[in-house]
């Protein structure tokens, strides 16, 4: 009943976050139940069950990532709700559990909706093409779907609870550390990882290595590669992900360099201040889009075998979760920036100036994401050639 009362006060942003979480959980539940149905239909001794379950791991992790970002943004977006809960006697730890429970409930409802559809289709409604996917004609162990679908609210709730720490962002807690600078050690390590990964892949792509054996099979019909190519791409991708934050901060510093105009100054200082908060969601988005585009390029290449529906659906779901995480973080930063924007408007700044600064700030951030994502995609295409 408590969560039903919260729903009565939902705004469009709250409802969109809740529906996106429930929809993503419903799709992942369909993947899990399909793996269960195929396991029931396969003859004894088949070894593809574990592989099908592993295919469900990337979208499950994507849901966990999205729920973590959404839970971390909720106290900033709805301060009146947090203040009301505090006035009712809820402390920081209890509020964190309530946020985690709200997102876990959304995951659970999406999973239950898919389970009901799965049971209805198993009741001699699905056609012959779907019969192997549902395990029709084979008794369904009651504990199996419950155990699989319990992973969804568990993953969503744990990720949300771990994202909002009791000591920050909640009423009665300490103010979070908003250090805006990246240490030289992290930046140097990110640069070294990126350069080392690129050099390793270039060495593996040298003309003399054209006939090196590629013994590592890649999933989703992406062909074969070798350890040097795969390791170089993985190391360079990790370096680019760690380098996203310093690049955002450095771009903001360049915008405010010299004697900038008010628009450039606001955009540069805003981007530098938001670099730490934006680095992880934007890095994950750039990585996901780069991997998806590289895979699609390989699938549609002449002579390629293509792929099935499952990888394409998982790519779409994972990309949607990453985009949702970025939007949640942007909404959080907008809520944090609202007092400063209100003060500037009271001092006489025009709304056009603030809008122009915002456009310049996001154009600069988009350039950084485009650069890191494009380099990740190029290195991935080199690995698959």
C-alpha cells in the first residue's frame, strides 16, 4: 500500500522510469523463460542450456546498471518526497531501502507479466514454431521459472541499494564529495591503457600476422579472432572508458580558457563540474553503441551469415537501458543545477544565454562521446576483420 500511495504522486519522469524498468525486466524475463523452454525441449545430454543462460547475462547487467543510476538520481529529482519521508521518521538507511524496493517491485511486476504470458502460451495456444521455445508437451517444474525470475528483482534491488549510499544524497546524511578534478594517476593509467591496447592490436594486425591462427570463437556469429586482437581491444576499450571523464573535464577547461564569453564560461564550468557524474554513463553508452554498430556492420557484410533474433533483441534492450541511464543522470544534474540557474536569472541573465550555454555544453560532451565511441568501434572492426 505504501508504494501505491507513492504512485499517486508520480510525475511523467517518475512514471517513465518505472515503466522502462518494468518493460526491460519483462523482456529479460522472456529471455530467461525461453532458455528454460528450450532446456525442457532439448534431448537429454544437450549442452546449450548454459550458453543460453549466459546470453541473458548482458541485459540483466544492463537492467542493474539502469536501476543503479535511477536510484541514485531519485533523491535529487524528488527532494519533497525525501523531505516527507524524513519528517515521517524514516532515516537515510530506511529511505535507501524504500528506493531499492520501489525499483525491485517494478522488476518483479514486469517478470510476473511475462510469466503469465508464458503460461498462457503453453496452454496449447502457441503454434508449432513457438512450441520448442516454450517447452510445450513437457511438464514445467514450478520452482524453475520462479528461481529464474527471482534474479530480476534481486539484481535490480541490490543494484539500487548499493548505488545510494546512506552517507550521501539523502536527508540527514553527509554532503557528497563533489571533487571536480581527476587525479594524474588515473588519467595517466587511462592513457597508458589506451595506447597499450591500440599498439597491441596494431601489432596483431601487421601484414606478417595475416596468417596467424584465430582460434577464439566469438558469440553471435561474429567469427573468430585471436588472443592478441581480443586483448588489445579489451585493454584499449577499458582505457577509453576511464579516459572519458578526464576528456570531459579537459574539454570544459578548454571552453573556459582565455577570456571567454559568458556563454563559453558557463558551458565550460558546467561541463567541468559535471564530468565526474557524466563519465560513467557516457562511457557505458559509447561502449554499448560501438559494440552494437560493429556487430551490425559484421552481420550485414557481404558473405556474412547474419544472426538470429536473440542477439538483435538483446542489443536493442541493452542500448535502451544505457540511453535511459544517461537520461536519468542528465535529469539528476539538471535538478542539481536548478538553484544556480534560478540565481542567474534573478541577477539578470537571459534564458537565451542559459539555453545557449547548455547547447554548447552538450555539444562538447557529445564530441567526446563520439570520439571515444568511434575509436572503440574502429578497434572492434579491426578485431573482427
